[in-house]
C-alpha cells in the first residue's frame, strides 16, 4: 500500500543547510562496486538517458543551469555528473567559485540530454543564475555535498528560481519524483518510459500562478510566499519563526479527545491495527510502538512523534497517521488511510500548503509533505525496466 521513497530519507528536511546523506539510498551490490573506480571518475553502470525540455516561457536554454548531484550507489561516495554521464567524486578542492563549486551544465549544451549512472540524488534546475553547492567534510572526514537550502533567506541561491527532481537509479530500476516537501519555485513534469509510459508532476495551465495567489491570500499560509520567487514549506517557516508553532494544536486536541473513546483502525500491508488514546499516547495493538501526542512541527515534518522507522509495523502506521493529520482526515475517518482525495484538506485545520498543489496538477498528484505518498497521491513514478527519463520545465 505504501511505496516509501527509496532515496534521501529525512536528512535533507531537518538541516538548515543540508548535507546529502547516503543513509536513505538503496544499498549497492558488491559486484557493481568492484566494477567502478572511485578515484578516476570511471564510467558508472546504468547509463539511463535523460532528456530535457524548456517550456518555461521566461528563460532561454542559455539561462538555465542543470546540476546532477548525489551518491554513487556503486561506491557510496558523493558525486556530481558531467555532460558525458560520468560520475565524478566530489572534493573540497572543487570549491573554486568564491567558496562554492561550479557543477553546472548549461541546458543549451544538453540538447541531446545526458545519461544517469547508478546513483541516488537530485537534478537541480537553476533559472537565471548559479546555485551555491559547497563541498565540506562529513563526520568521518569524507568530502560531502552541502546542498542549496532554498527556504533560508541568506542561502547563496535564495534569489535564484530553482527546483529539483529527486531520484534513485539502481539495478532494480528508476524511482523518481518532483517535490515540494521543502519549497516550490519552478513547475516541473517528469515522464518515465520503460515497461510503462508514466507522466506526473505536470501543472495545469496557469497552475503556478494559482498556487502562489491562493497561498498568498491564506491568513495562515500567506507568510510562506516570497514574492514570485518561491513558496517555503510550512515546517521550514515554523523553524524560522514565520509559521505558528501551535497551528495544529486545536486539531490534535480534538483527535486525541475523540480517539480516547473511539477506535482508530489503520490498515497496512501487515494487517489492520486498532488504536486508542491511553495516558496521552495513541496506543495500537499488534506490536505497533505507541505514538506520542504530536506537535505541529512533528506533523509538518512527519518526524518526532510521527517518525516512521523502516520496520514494516510501526513505520507504515506512523506514516498513515501523519498523512491523515496533514490531510485533515484523521478526525472524520476512523478507518485509515482515507482514500477519497475530494475529502482531503477540507478540515478547518490541515496542511493547505500541500493541498493546493494537488488542486493544480494534471493528475492531482504532488509531493507536498514527506508522507504524501500514502495512498499513491505523490508525484512519484517508478519502473523496473526503465528506458528513459524526460524532464520538462513547464510554462509559468
């Protein structure tokens, strides 16, 4: 039922200036690791063709820069990818551009696309300027990617329109999505072909403008909108003191009161688990760890009391409960996950930041919060026999 993302995990969500971690990546096979040279930048297996189309209407291909960065799944090292599709290990010596790297690939030079090696990471698109990607030493002294933090006003790339596609490409296939989990700036659609032909993330005509206008007029979420530049996710705005830290408290009060006297039933691949609030915690049967009363931050980040371990029992239940809080369906639906998107975000208190994206995408799918894949409502596609990925910067 739940198709959890195979990449990036929560590390990029929690740090002010995120380091790209390998913890959430699919594990490399020993035979693949042996076939790659981590010091020479030798060709990495995989070579999945990726094409790009610029339909932005506001920037020419010469004004758009592409960055492909992440973790090489054959070596577990941080890399950037050049125009030839070569996985190149990063180094602190790469910080040559006023203290930052320059891994940019002009879109005008990628008319034939490029190829993705086996890796887990992101494709960044920067429109009208460069992003600040710096290489630092991680806790073990290894060179690590310090990625743009578009929600931080003093970040090097804050004034640059930019957005990303997240992916894992390994011997099992291609797994990818667009994301608004951290911020939203540029509308992007992705098409993955192979065993199937799948497209997601595409905005309806005028969708970006509608998203900005809707949230700007919202009395709670209007603070997230930064001119026509970007919309910051409410969790990051909360951490910056812009979004109320008690926003979800009245809803949590009602949920906790209701399920102190009524059963909540959560169905996962492992079965149906029944829970009630006891002594201030949501307690389930079947070996599920109790869920403490969540804060607004826990709900927005799907973390803390709603942390979802990859254990097949507690994790899926926590993810479903977290999604129900964000979608505002937990009080109205005792059987979770709720499945009718027409009923999502209808509560007086819900994550309306996430909800507005679903209203304005062609397929109704978006990645507005970390558990938005519960029920298959995320702008995520996968293919176990991929032939190509195509990314389109849609009109805005």
